[in-house]
């Protein structure tokens, strides 16, 4: 007697197995919802526990609070993958922003749960809600953009060539700088309308670019500053410090601050002020100093405080003004064990002192190169 199952029975068993597997996925939270380019799907229409894929140009709207297992962006489509709305999004697994994609968090919703977020593309945080993660990694070449006023910068592991861009600050400094080691940091907040204070010590593994602190330029009313209290802070920049069309100040009170630049310090335009309070502050530059335009003001406070700029590389001053506009002293110190080249062309005014340390040779770049101003020129023995 032949007891082998018929072909129809085999197909029936396979079908039942597939249905059972799909039911298992559904109840275990492994079902996937893909939000395609140009479409918007409400969270209320997606079963809790699903994994979410958002194509570029797709939108997840948090019309209700919902918990999902994970969110991943997809390179399919054009534009930002968007999460918006006003209700809580809980992620129990991972958020993965894949390379070349952009995930924009907008609206007022909160992210909670135990999410682990990995940024290989661009994460634009414009949500006024709270975005909480158990951990965040910003990999090489990836970008976290803080596109809102105030808020808190996520604590993250930042690759040396990652990017942290601050574009949305108007009146409130973000929290979360203290103790972090960022990759490249760029301040570019054109709507800034007041002074913003870091009030933190932190490290930048790459370059620090200050590109926009609000217009019109006003170093008294719209500047990016290190300290406004009696506490001093230190910022370590392994790469270059670049200021363009912006205002930068260090201390604004009794807290003495230090800025260490491992690469070059370049003032293209705008204002760079070392001391603006009743405490001394210091800038140490391992590379070159380039004053190509704008203003390098050593000290603008009425008190008798001191600003020190220590330079190990060459000094190029072909534009703009170097001055000391307060009541104290400004010292530019050449400290390389060897030769440094000085190139003139810009203006120097008031009491700016130049010191050439022992063991240093200051070489003028060309005949006619001059050091002017009303300060002292000291050759150390």
C-alpha cells in the first residue's frame, strides 16, 4: 500500500508552514513595514513591534504613541527620510541611518526606549522633543546636524572624520558638550540673535569652523563664547580653527579659558577676541596663524587683564586688524625651536606686544615686512 503524501498534500503542508511562519513573525514583532518614497504612513496604521524601513522621501507620522523594534533608512528614493508628529516613538532595538541617506527628525515627538543608533549617513535633529538613546555612534564621514534651538546633544562615539553641524540655534545654547570628543565641529547658525556660551570643556578631533553667528556682525550681542562665569574651560582642537563672518570670544567673566589648536588658526573675516572679561586667557597654536581679514582683538575689557597668543608655526597677516582695544595687554609669542616666518600687510594698532622666545628665529617674509603698533618687540636671550 502506498502511504506517501500526494503532491497536493505536500503543497498544503508547505502553505500551512508559510502561514504559521508569517504569524510567528507578526506576533514576535519581526514583521516589516516599508514606507516608500512620496508616501506618509501613520504610526497608528503599523502594528506595534514591527521593523520599519523608511525610503528617502518617505514619512513616518507619530499620530499616536507606538513602540517599534527598529528603524532603517533606505537608499531608494530622493530627499529626507522623515519622522514627524507629536507622540512618543519607542525603539527597542536599533536605528540605522545607512550611508548616503538622510533621516530628519521633525515635529515635537520624543524618542524613548533602548535604541542603539548608528549614523553612516546624515541624522538631522530638528525635533523639539527629547531624543534619548542607549548609545549613538557617528561613523567616519557621517553627520549629526543639530537643527534646532537649545536641546541636548546626544552623547556619542564620534569618529575622527565624523561631522557635528550646529545650524538651528537662535537664543539658547545646546547642552551636552562637556567631556565629549567630537570629529569636525561646525557652527553655522544664521538665525542666532544673542550671545551663546559653551560653558564646557571638550575635544575636537578634526577642525572647528565658526561660519555664522548671526548678522549683522556684533561681537557684543551675537557671539559664540566659551565662558560667562567664574569657571574657566579648555577646548582642544586637533585640527584647524577657522572663523568666517562670525564673532568668537573666550572668557566673558572671571573664568580663565584656554584654546589649544593643533593645526592652523585662520581668521578670514569677522571677530576673534581672546579676552573679554576680568581674567587672563590663552590661545596656543601649534600650526600657523593666518589673519587674512576681520579683527583679531587680543583684549577688549577695561580691566588690566592679559591675552596671550602662543604661535609655533608661521604668522601671516595680510588683511584685517590686530589690536588690543581694552585696558590690558596682548602678547603674541613666537616659540618654535627654529625659524618662523612673518608676513605683513594688515593693520596693527594699540598695545600689542611681540615676543620672540630664546631659540627662535623670526624671519621676515620679504624686504619691507614690518611689525607696527604701539606695543613692545622683545627678543629673548
